[in-house]
C-alpha cells in the first residue's frame, strides 16, 4: 500500500473508533478489548507503511481538497514525523494493553468506556499535531489534546485527581492563551498561517520586525513550555502525573509532553528557522531554562517519597535534556533532542508501568516501603531497573545513547560547560533512583524472608511493560535504528520551508 492518504487513514480510523466506543456499552469485555487492540494494530500497521513510504520516497506534503496551501489544511510528513507517529501508536498499544486489567482497580466500571474514548482522542490529537503544517490546526489539535489530558486525570473522581486536573486545566488555559497571542503576532507580521509560507515570508521581513518576532516566540515558547512542563512552569505536572491512573501517567509523561516539545521544534526550525532563532537570541533563553530544568527537576525528585511523584519530577529534568538539544541550534543538537524524545518515551513508560504494577499488587507508593519488593515482584522490578539504568545513563540502554549524543552535541556547539550540567543531572538521577533498586533487591522487608515469587499481576500487564523495557534496550544496543532516520530527517526538517 503506497497511498499518499495514509496519514488521513490513520487519523480517521482513530477518530471513528473514539466516537463509536459509546455504542459498545452493553458489550464491554473480551470482545471489546480484542476489537480495540485490532483497531490500534491497524493504525500501527498503517503508520509502519507510512514510515516505509517516507523512508523510500522522501518527505512530502498533503493538502486537503487540493486547495492552495495558504488557505487549505496541509500535512507535512517527513522521516521523523512518520517515526514519531509509529512510536506514539506502538507505545499507545502497549499502554492500552496494560490498562485492560489495571483499570479494574483504578476507575469505576461505568467510566471505562469514557476512558478509552479519551485515550483514542488523545492519540488522534497527538498525531494531528505531529503531521500538521498549519498553525491554526496545530492550535486546534493542541486544544483537543489539552482538554482530553485533563479528563483522563479527572476520571478517577477522587479529591486529589480533581484538584490536579483543575490545576492542569488552569495552567493549560494560560499556556493556550499565550500561544494564541504568539500565533497572532506571527500572523500580523507575515499574513500567513501555513508554516512553510510563514518561513518564506519571515526570512524576507524579519530584520524589520525583530522585536515582534522575539515577542511572538516568547509567548509561544512560554505557552508550550507550560504544557511541556519545563522548569519553572512545571508545577502542574507532579500532581497530575502522580494522581492519574497509571496508564494515563505513562501516556502523559511518555508521549503527551513530547507532542508539545515537537511543536516547539516546528516553531523554531520550520516556522522561524534556525538562523533567525539564533539571531534574535531565542536559543540562549531556552538554554537557561533547560539547565534549570535538568538540575532543579532532579533536586525536587530527591525530596519525594511517593514513587509516582518522584517519577513525575524526573520527567521535568528529562524534558530539560530535550530543550537543551533544541537550543543548541545545530544539526547534532537537534538530532540528540529528537533521539531523546524517543528514548525517554520508552524509559519513562517502563518506569510508570512497573511502578503502577507495584501499586496494583501491594498498594505501596512510599519508596521507603519497597524493601524486598524485587523478590515479591521480580519482573516488575527488573523492568523498573531497566528504566532506572537508562535514566542514569548506563551503557546498553537508550538513555546512555541519549546522553552520549547530547554530550557530543554540546562539545560540537562550543559549550563544554553544559557537559558538566549533563553529568551533574546524571549523578542526581543516580541519587534518587538507585536507592529504590538497592532496597528492592538487597534489603529484607521486616518479618518477610527474601524468597523469590512470581509477580501476581495479570499477564497483559507483564507483557506490555516487558516489551516497553525491551524497546529501550534495543534502542540502546542498536541506536542506529533510530538515529539513521533522525539524521535523514534533520536536513529536511530544518530546510522544509525553503
């Protein structure tokens, strides 16, 4: 199948199933689960065909209804967009497989249909943000994603989740308004909403309106910075990710924040352009916030005893790595940032799913109460350990390759001091992650002998989190599988508007 309509087929399939889920209210159970997994498998298969098509034929644009790009809706699919879509659907499938049993103790039975409707809308909006080449439609997909993300947190209907979702909604609304103001300023300068046309126009007029463009980017980066949870705009994330159902936490931290990061990359490289971003000093500001996020996210994680809150603050630090790579404004830095987008998606999903399994079986969330848990739940803690080793940057994991590429990028960009920040953040990662692993495998729980048991969790939960951890190891051992695609995509991504 070599159709140019593949991106549309993927979105339509997800959207149709999302709005059809309420029709299955009297048939919830095994057959609904099978049908849902088949739909996700079909979407994943289409995304694989799209990835192969782009890898073989190169990047291309898709304009709806053959309208002119200036007034029509346009998608722009390059190698990384196709790869990111495949990763979103692959991890989405594995996380939803995990959720089939986990939701039995997370939310009420009457709310599960609504939950899966929201998850499919979440996947739909993320992929729309990845494909779109139009600022207006980027904003529409972003708003859908923001509202759906609030809903998947609030669906538990508990005090802490309702408070967290309200905080998320308020911060998200502020972010949306600032992004809209930034888009409006760019429209005032260029008269276009299509990213390619903006790029062409802005390269001709930016010297006349440098302050307007800098102000526009300030609004846009602040808004997306809130949604991506860069420090110090992160205060909604720990409550939201820690109180949400475990599948929601994995989706939010592993995938959703990456969609906003990808939107920032589009604004910096496809809309404004690499050269103008450097000339107006946008990258210098981003470096400052990236460094603060890498260090302070880790410092706050050190103080958390709730395991999911510790993982949430860790996400703040890891987002800093991605922002740092983007801010270097070099092909190596951009490649390292995109690699870490994929790497972190696998590592953090593995961590949240394994932590959720511990909570599912034992109800323990306090990291001080995990002594000997590695013997009670060896599979879950092995998956957790793989994620931990990746976060620290131990060779053989995708996290090591992320930091390796980012370290080379900062040296290539002439910022050796930033390498010390990367090492400091890695050291802090070890301080708040390793004690969990050590106590799990080397300490005995009072009154409980160290005897190896099988994880008493459902098979679907075991299989999904093991596959996610395996993905992280594969990327770590064979990084070229991802980096070759990224390196091919970077020149087209940066130069797409030319």
